[in-house]
C-alpha cells in the first residue's frame, strides 16, 4: 500500500480496515502511519492515516475515537485542518 501512495505522490491518505490491534504509530523511512484498531488481539477493523514525512511537522493532534473513527489535525501554514476517517462494518464480511 505504501508503495502505491508514494508512487502517486500522496501526502496524506486515510486508510480503512488496517487490521492491526491497539493503537500506535509506525515510522517508515519517509512516512508515518497513525492507526487505531480493536483492543483485543483480533486483527479486524481499524482506521488510520498515512502521512508523508514533510507533513508530520504540521501534525499537531491524532485522536482515535474507536476502531472505526479517528481524526488528525494539521496546521500547514495559516489554518487548522481536521480530517476524520469513519468506516462502517462490511456487510459482506462473515
């Protein structure tokens, strides 16, 4: 996934169905992934954000609400921007 995001030169991307338990930060060479999933060891659900390294300087808040909702706040220059990601259960998943 990260290779495709870098290939298309995307700086910030919301990601659904991450499937990683707990919440945390994964540091890559040129990016950061902020995520929030279930508190159990089940690898289901989860939301997060991919953020390129030069945008991380503008990041000032990451708030995981639950395994289906989280938000980030960035302030690139003059204005604050808030991005929410919200996912619903996949009705096809069994």
